[in-house]
């Protein structure tokens, strides 16, 4: 299956050429402070069986499209969980996830 990723956008945001945080751990894309209305916007097939976070394929979030370290995109970016919104390029969580995939830390 081929997916289209906006290559112009990958140069604008280091996240779109990385995606490591979305494949770091099946426990990371968890729901925390979202209200029921926000959670209802996430497609049911992407929510895990405990309804506590995103479904993962191995360690990788099922909403992640593309290849880690090359070009990635979130399939539900506009309605992604809060934990996904708070991981910022170059922060400690980003650095930890990038290290797992052999990617260098982002310089600030």
C-alpha cells in the first residue's frame, strides 16, 4: 500500500521526517486528560482494547503512516491524543525516542 506524504511539509517540521515518538512504545500513546467528546473523534478501530490509548502494531501507533526517520504523518493529526500534542521536537521524550531508532538528537 502506498501512502502520500507531503514532502514539502517534511522539511518544515522535523516531526514529519521522524515519527520516532509514535513508534517508541505501545504504552506511550495513552489517553490522559481528554474528555469523552475528544475521544469520540478518534476512529474506534485505532483505540486499544482497554480504551486507554491508541491501538499499536507492535510498538508503533496504528495511526502512524510512513517510514520512521524518513517521512511520516499522523493519520488522525487533528484529533490526536494529548500525549501526542505535548511531545515537542528536541524535548527529552523526543530525544529518547529518536535514540531508540538510531536518529541523532535535534539541535535547538
